[in-house]
């Protein structure tokens, strides 16, 4: 269903909390549910908000999000310059529609990343044309200039999710850069973070997913602490659940990671696997993510002779992914930093024991070392190998960590709880703007 199929008519019924339902525009400039956390966030949050009784419309660009039944998607097409199999393509002349398309291509040609800005400009135009259709606009970390200006500009109060400041990613990539050319390229690519800093400081209502991210937003972006609310996200605990019928594969370690993103710490897990296999030759790694044909991870796999011990998988269904995690004797999150860590919560929800670093907000999710996980310092391959070896070699420890991990997720990190907390923030934002929440059309 698209916007053309939705009429801005009277709202009917009440929500699960007994209040009038809100009409919500949920924006996502990049919604791929199989690459990064933004698409996962939009899919599950929109579903749970709808279950509460709210009217949610997702407005997104390529790659378009996968949504559950009952949640409409309105597409705002970009030029899709980074699509597979022809990323960084030059569009044909008849593809250009307006000056925003020209800006998008020019930014890409000069080494920058245009999508946060260009999506915000297109979204502003659409929202202005549909003034009165929504009670609140929820931006999922676009942080583009086009979303400034308040209800007069976009037709409704704005709430913005910042999962974590992208300046953290930028610094980690700069630290990992091999030479000045690579550092210059990284600085140009991340030039959009200057815009995001400026926009973030002017936002009246910011939602983030962890206490660690909250502090990073204050420190890196300069947002006032009293404008930020923490609402934890979580796992789909119906999907991510234990299943004794799935056979455990001896020595299997599973992780979700991008080989070419230093922040994810996969290089350290590869080094840990090489150490671990000197004592446990059955140990092997399944990586949910794209295999890089070159770079540090590919070089490490070749250097340590791990071609047969490391497998990359991508494009599998949700059910196949869950069964893969269930089959592992241990799940691992080797990241140097995470603003939350959905892979940790999801693995814990299946009852699979977790080994994770203490990078960023991971301890907020994973819990106490020795109780709900085994925790190691980020970037320490030796400590990672030792922890993985402990879990692989101790069935009792695996069972204890797995049960405690699932209990932690059920009590703290579910999408239903996330939707309830987010809806409360929406109402506060509406009240702060003096708009009120009224039944019927405006």
C-alpha cells in the first residue's frame, strides 16, 4: 500500500493504552533489513506500533525496507547510486528529474555520501504536500537539513532516532586507514557528519537506544542531555527463540559482521579463531555478511590458512538465519563499538551462549560477565580466543549462559516494550509543540 491508497480521514478506535491513535510518518533513508540495523529497526518498530493501534506509514528510499502486513510503505525514489551490481553508477540523462538529483550525483562524483541530505530534501517536499496527514514525524537517523524548520516546514512535530553518532564510525575508519590517500577518502565520504552535527543540535526531541549512545550524542554531537530519551530496542522473541530440534554443530561459532567495516572487529575474531584452532581443530566460524575479496580480513584468512574454517553467508531468510544461530555452540560479537547490538540480543533470545566485547553499549545488552555472557576487551584477539575456548569446551557453561541470556532479553529487550516507550515520546513531542492530539481530520 502506498500513500495514494491512504486517505487522511478521521482516526477511529483507541490504542492498547486507551488513548487516541497517532498518525505516524516513519522516515528511513536506507531500509535494507539485511544490511545494518536501520531496516531491522523500522520493520519491527512499525509493526509493534501498529499492534498498539497507531496508524504508521513508513516513508523510505532505496534499498526499500521489508515491512510486515498492515504497515504501508510510501517510496521516495532516489537515483539509487549504490545499488548492486553497479554501485557508483552514472545515471542516464533521462533519469534526472530535478535539482536534487543533480546534487545527489555531484556529491557522489566528488567522493561524498549524498543520501542523508537528498532524502531529507525529498521527504520535506512530500511532507509539506501532505500537511495534516500526520500527528508526528519520526526520522530514523537521516539528520538532514531538509527536516529542520519544525511543524511549519514538515507539517508535524519531529522525533529523531540517533542510534549512535556516525562520527564514531568515521574515527575508527580513520584510525584503520593505511595511508593519507585513504584518510582523505574517508574524510570526504563522511563529510555528511558535519551536517548531522548541525542538525542534531537543533532537534527538540531525540530518541536513542542505549545509555552509552546517549552520552556519545552529548559528547560528539553537542545535543543537550535533557532533549534525549533512551528507549531500548530488542529482539523479536517469537522468531528468535530456542528450538531443541535444531542440532548443535560442534565447534561452530557464528557472528554477524561486515568484513570491510573496521568497527565490527571481524579481523580480531579471525585472529582469535586461528589461535583457538591450535587447541580445538573443530572450531570454525560462520559469518553472516558479505565476504570481502581483499582487505585485512581476506588477508588474515589467507595468512592463517583458514579458508576451510571461515564461511560467509548472505541473502538467507529469517528462518534460516535463526536456525543458523541455534545451531552454533557460541555466538560472538567482536565489535570495537556498538550503539546497541541487535545481533547480541537476538542470539541471546535463541538461548545461544554469547561471547562479546565491552565496546560501546554491548554490556548494556549482554549483561554481566560470567552470568549472561562472557565479556572481553575490544580488539583483544587473545582474550577472545580464550573466552570462545571456554564456552566450546564446557557444555554446562553453555547451557547456563544460554538460559540466562534469553531470560535477560525477555525481561528487558523486546520490540513491544520499544514501541510503548517510543509512543510515549511521540505524545510528549506533540504536547510540547502545543498541537495536542485530536481525533478527526485537521
